[in-house]
C-alpha cells in the first residue's frame, strides 16, 4: 500500500493541479514533502518502536498513513493537501522502516535477507499496481476516490495489532539491554566501517526512491 500510495500521487498530479489550480512547483512539492515526511517518520517512529514495541508502533504508523491519505480526498487547495501529504509521508516512512525491522526479526537469522527482500518486493508490487490500476479507476472515481482507497490500511492495522506479537529476538533484547533513544542512532556510526555503510545505504535508498518517483 505504501508503494501504491506514493506512485498514484505522481500519476495524478496533472489532474490534481487542474482541479485545484496548482502551479508546477506546487504540484512537485507534494511529492517532495511526502518524501521529507517519510524520512522524518522513519527516524521518529523507528526510535519509538525500540521503546514501545514494533507491533504497537507499526499500528500507529499505518493508521496515521491511512487516515491522512484518506483526508487528501477532501483537500480544497494547495496548503491543506500539502499538510495531509506530509503527515501521510511521516506515517509511510515509519511504517516501512518498522515493517522491515519486524520482518527481519521475525525470521531466523539465515533467512533474514530473504525476508527483507520480500518486503522490498512488496513495495515494487505496489508500484506496479499503481501503474496498472490508476488509469483504469480514475475515469470512474477520480483522484479523490483514489485517495479514499488509501484508508484501507487503517482496517488492516487492527488485524495486525490483534494477530501479531513482538519477535522473540526483540523481546529478549529489551530484557537484556534497556537503552536510551539515542543509542540506536549511535549504532549507525559506531566505527568507520559502519559509518561508511550507513552513508552508502542512505545514498542508495535516496537515489532509488527519487528514480522510482520520477519514472
């Protein structure tokens, strides 16, 4: 749903701009601020998930993402749509990061690379679904109806909260090592090799997101 949501915005920008009277710069900023929100959400909710648990915070992010995506359907101008998109982006960034961590921790160590690959493939399937469904649905439900589809994850969130439990590796880690909010970030730059890896991954994912959005 996150890959689907991000890409349908790109496909609908021309239509949204025509209806709301947006300039080219304003239309482009909707995508930019969605991505800025996603970065912020990844940092904030990632930290909160270390303290309050993966499943609980994942639920918060999905509801935030879904509700504000749905509110985009009721936007009357540039500023309210920009606010809705930015907050939806915050939820999106938190949801993707925590979902990736949850998948990795839930699988045995030897299968973690496979698990995270499945999560990444889910994003690409969302992109493909957006490319296929947007031109089919817009003539019938319009761009506002497409955003209403984004409410669906809010219902899924309650299923997650009821059925999922914290991964055993996370529970054990919490019991043995209670740490501050800043320690998770310090691990990303604990030595020269780790710092280089962290910077490289940040650049790689930024370029991937940019290219996917532009295309």
